[in-house]
């Protein structure tokens, strides 16, 4: 596992540079890059950095397939929509080649239907890897203050879902809103998993996740432990302020 601690002003560019490299490797090796994007507020500046020169020209966008690690069960023009955030930060700025974007279809009759349809989309569009599972090249995840990641919340039954089921639906316990989310087996099958966390408000949960020993039942982001060899944590100096950085260098 890698932990990269970055000054706030360099945070987005540092992560964007890593993504440019990872996308290039995937395209070089397999002719395509599949990338699942995190939602929430943190990653927008990273996605925007990918949409600007010089990085925007360094990516073969026509060979990129974009997915969402999770989505709120709202229309794509709703201010809470993760797709809307990705569109505003990245997609709407791309003038030349464009990635293929595979969204959660929030027009389905329920989040359950949406999750089932998204799972079939992923099985169709994401090539299987050595594990036999659809193997996303780059899985970008955020971290909630309660230790959730994607829309896998503490104590959720989704944490113990059938490993052959790749998407599920849940309620956000904080506001009872419906979510569709990629499930642990799909996340863990990814070639590269990147957590991006910034802000002083995340310092305590980062300490719990990286230095604690709780189960992923308590803190779902702790699932990284099972796949630590392919996980990178990008923390800004505030989010990293309560960990012993020397342990991870
Ligand atoms: C979402 C996310 C969620 C997010 C964390 C952190 O749909 O909200 O996927 O898992 O990554 O809640 O959110 P912030 O970046 O807004 O702190």
C-alpha cells in the first residue's frame, strides 16, 4: 500500500498526474482503460485537472470507459447527482475525443432496478481479469467521515453481499436517500484502487482507517486491507494530520 501526502495546493495535480500515467499504462497494455469515478465534493478538482492542458492532451479519451463507483438515486441534472458533478468538472470541457460514459440509469423504476441494470452494463463493458470478475483498471474512491466509501455505509448488508453480485442499492443513513453502488467484490477486483481524501474534517477517520484495526463492518473503507498491495491513499496534509506519516513512507 502507498500513502502519498500532498500539500493542498498540489493535491489535484498530483493525483491527476498519477491518473494520466495509469490510464496510459492500461491503454498501452490492453487498448482500453476502464475507470470508476468517486462522487462527492473531493474529486471534482481532480477531474477538472484532467480536462485542462497539458493533461487533457495526454489522455487517449476515445479509449477510456468511465463508470461511477456510486450514484445518488436522482435525475442526472439534480445538484446531488454524481454524474452531474463529473459532467461539470470533466466531460463538458472535453472538446476533442471523448470517453464512453456508462451511467447508472436513474430513470429506472427503482434503485433496485437501477443497480441490476448497472451490474449488467458493467459485466458487458468491463473485461474480466485473472480473478474471473469484471476488472476495472482504476477504481477511484472517497472516504466519508463515518468510514463509508462509495455508498457502502457502516453495518450495511451490502458489505457481505454475494461476490458474484457487482452492484447494489442502499439508503444513505444520514439522509435516507437512495443510492446505487458498486459492491466490494467488484471494487476489490480492480487493478488499481485509489482513495482520495482531503480536509481536516477527515483526519480522525483517516487515522481510524489507516492506524486502527476495526472491521470493514464498522468502517467499510477498511476493506482496503484485503487488497493493500494495489491501493494508494492520496491525502492532503490536513487529512493526514493525525497519522504517523513515517509509518507509511
Ligand atoms: C458519494 C461518494 C461518497 C464520497 C464520500 C466523501 O456519492 O458521496 O461516492 O463515497 O466519496 O462521502 O465525500 P466528500 O468528497 O464530499 O467528502
